[in-house]
C-alpha cells in the first residue's frame, strides 16, 4: 500500500492525522519568528527541536524594528616577529566582490565575531594567526560608521554617501599562542 | 436551528478540507514555474559562494569544528561537514550541490533530486551559520516544501524523457503536492506579516524616516542618491506603503480580484530593493515565489505571450 494510494482514498482518518501534523507544523512556523513570546517560551520544547532539525528556526525582521543598523567592521593591527605590523579591516568597507552576496556574508560574520571575546579568539584570531604565521599578537577594534543625516544632506553640507562619524571601541589584545610556543 | 448549528460547526471543517485537500492539476504549472525561477536563482546565488568555501566551511577557515562543537548556537544544527579535513571533498560536495540545483532547475529526476538538494543545502548552512543571511534562511523553507510538491509535472526534462505516471515521473497532482503548495504560500505570508509587524515596533517606521535610513546604509549604497533628501514626503510615503503592503499582503493576496495588483506591487518593491540596495538575489528569490499564487491559466497565457 503506497502513500499515494492512501492519499487518493482521502480517508477521514488520514485527513485527521495529516491535519494534526499540519497544525503542529504551522504552530512552529508561526511561533518561531516570535521566540520571546510567553506562548513560544511555554511550548518551545515541543516544536523547537523539530524546527531546528529542519533548519526552520528563523525569525523574520528585515530592516526591523529599526532599519538603521550601522555596518560593523573589525580593525586589526598584527604585530609580526621580524617584520613591520600588518593593519587591516574586516570586511573591507567597499565590497571588492562582483557578487554582493559575498560581502553580505562577511558583514553578518563580523557582527557575530564582535559579539563575543570567545568568537574573536577562536575564530577570527585563529584565522589571522594561520594566515599570517609570523604574527605574535593582534590588537582589535570594533568600528561602526554613521552616515549623514537627512538635514545634513538637505542643507548641502554632506552627500548621502559621506560617512560622518566612526565609533571605535577596543576589543582587546589577542595572542597567537601556539606560534609563540613553537 | 439545528441546521444553522450544523452549518456553523461544519463550514470551517469544509473550508479546511477545501483549502488543504483538493488538489488541482492546473496549479502544477505554477509550482513548475516556481521551481525553475527559484532553483535558477539559487544556482547563481550559490555559485557566488564557491570562492569562499575554504574561508567559511573548511577546518583551516574561520570556524574550526573543534570550536563549533563547544558553542550552543552550532551544537543543535548538525552537519556532515564538521570535521571534514579535506578541502577537495568540500569542493566536490559543493559541486554536487550545484549540479543538483541545475538538475532541479531543468526538472531532471526532480522527485529524487529535491530531497538531496534540501539535504546538502542544510548541511552547508549548518556547517557555518554565522555567514547565513536572508536568502539562505528563506530558501530553506522552499527547498523543504519542494520535496513534497510535484514540481516536475510541467516544463521539465522528466516530462520529455519519461512515460506518464511512471515511478520517475508523475503528471497529476496529489493531495500531498497541494499541501506543499499551500505551505509555500502560507510561508510567504508569514515572512511578510512578521517583517511588517516587527517594523511597527520601530520608531523610524512610524515617523516615516526609515527609508532614508535604509538608503544611507554605507555598505549597501550603490549610487549617490542625495537628491532624495529634498523630497522627504516621498520617503515617508514609501515607508508607510511598505508597512501597509507587508502587513496586509497575507490577507489581500487571497482575494482573487486584488491578487495580481498585490503581487505587482511586490515585484516593484523587490526590484527596487534589488537595484538600489544591490541585493539582486534576494529580489529574484522573493519574486520567484510569487509564481505560486498565479493560476495555471495565467501561467499558460504568460508563456504563450
């Protein structure tokens, strides 16, 4: 007896079973985007594992609640054993890629990295130390850039593309320990 | 009175039944067009990922498996690519994934290719979720639903190569295909509804300055659009139009008389986002989903035209 045969029969029992599953699935689809609600918190053990397993755990808030999320960059200075320090910014301010999607992935990554010291140490530093094996230590900063306001552009003082302010915060000094030990 | 009561209780059941369990062969054309547009978009989108395979997904890249396993965020999302040391293997698997997308676009062995495509898609996403953004998230739902929809019934190589209703190719709709179609339609409504409602929490959307903020996002600027500062009314009207359209899309798109107008506004909105914010793949993805709301007759007419 194949699944299709059962479908064609449209037996009431099957319809009820499928309807129950649909209700469960839709429950997850509607609750997942609002994970902080009382209801979602209360019933998350029921639907969360299912949604996570299928990769459906996403929230939907494009440019919301506020659209202004200034781009975030990580500036670095890498001190080298026997060479001048290397400086850089991740990701580059202007996308160097033909496909814009490559830059979007890096922007998303930079936000994740800067959100925790552990991520910086185990992901970003790990990568930098591998890429530049002569590095002994690195100093990192979080940089957010503010663009011109409507009033500034209206008065002709600035163009919409002009950055007006950079907020620079120290993220810390990190070491390429394994390389030092060697 | 008893008739009234019976109707009162039974009509929602009948409506549910009609909505989910009445397959329509003609709708298979819409699903087929969606498959072509969606998979072709995703194929180009994931080709752009190839130069970053090593950086994003390999053990030598940004996220070594040893660290990923210690972070809760990754632990609940398994991937066959965790611990894969060979970079060549990663490239081969990505190549297989792209080939599957190509096969799905042209409708070759659709029934078998769809689940494999979803599997590989999810495995790559789970390997490094920090580099994921809107297009990856939205497409996951539609790759999943494509498994259950008979998307190869029309406009496919399957149709040309295999006998009607063989185990390789089915030309007719079944309930399960129809359910998948409904889930895809609902998913789009959920995305818009939540995006719209989330915006209502933001003060910038209420005061109408949100579009200005979007246009000034340094990393997304393509051209100098300073002139828009002189027409703030237009910016505010645009912001309110986006809010209104996103929030009401899930209701208005089901009204036959309004559907095509609602979709047309969506096409313009996404083309705007695609062109001015330099997000063409996101625009193409969203527009491809609209095919699911067109009738079989409309698809036939458009293709003839």
